[in-house]
C-alpha cells in the first residue's frame, strides 16, 4: 500500500535555533496533511495542517510547507524551545479516505539547552 | 476543545487474560473512532475503524477475534485484547472523528499494555 514519511531519525538542535522536519509522501491523491507532536507516553497532539490547494501555512512559531511536485512536506519551528522536544509525525488523508489518516515514520526532535 | 479520554492509561496483566480499553469522546459525539497500535520508536499503525451501531472494520493483518471492538454509543468505543500474550504488549491509542470540528481526529493519551 501507499505510505507516508521516513523511518524515525533524530534531529538535534540548539535552543533558540530554527528546526526543520521533513516528510515524504507517496499517495498523489492525498489532499490534506497534518503535523502531530507526540510526547513520551502520550497521544499525538495536533500542531498544524494544510490542504493540497496551498503550499504554505503559518501558525504560532510553526510553518508547514507543501511541495506537491515532489510529494514533500516540511515543518519549520522557529526559535525552538526545550518544550518542543518530542517525536513529530506527519499524516496524510487521501481524497476518498473519509477521515482516515496514514502516519509517517516520525522524527525525534531533541532540543539542547 | 474536543477531548478524548482513554482508560486505563497503563495496565499490566498476566498472559492469557483479557484486557478492555475504553475510549470516550467527552464533549462531542463520535460515530467513528479509530484504534491504533504503536510499538517503541515506531509510528502509529491503524488497527481498526470503529463505527457506532455496526461492526468494526479491521485493517489487513489484524485479527478481529483477538481484538474485539464494541462501539455501543456515540461517545464510547472499547477495545478488548483477548487472551493477551507478551507480543500484544504495546501502546494502544484511540481517536475519535469530530464532524463538527476542524480536525479530522482527536486523539486519546493512549494505554500502555504490558503482558507478563
């Protein structure tokens, strides 16, 4: 079946720096994408989403970029803080998938003080 | 905002016993709930889609007789792991679909299941 994302790599950044987390997807029919943050022992927490008719969306300290040409999604976190340390997952929804989500492999973000 | 409560958050039991996990939508009605399993350092894998008033839809490779799902009301779905064995030890996460909300799913905080 089609899949989303990378296997779990680790990104280590210095507090205050910007972080960029990447995700590749393979389902060209996907029309909606979400970034989730998962802290240890907890469920995924919604961060930001983007629809396929957009290529950029900004939230508070976070920006999601979507490149449909190469099926690539990224999450940018500005001024990374220790509280941002977690595993980040991208998820995609196909056009005819109802609300069913497919999760990518995740990236562990470690913020060094 | 929409809240999904999962209970218990952590359970340890002996091999061969059955364990029930509850997933509740606290402030919205959820005709559809999802059950995921997550192994350490891995992503969430969808196990089944739970539909209120009807049978659950299981993903390929998930044994329906092993993982019994009941969605008897608009706010509660349960997952029962029957005759659990050590290989069933995992982090089980539920989510609920909120038709009125902006997000497609709201997630519970998961249940850590350890089978001895």
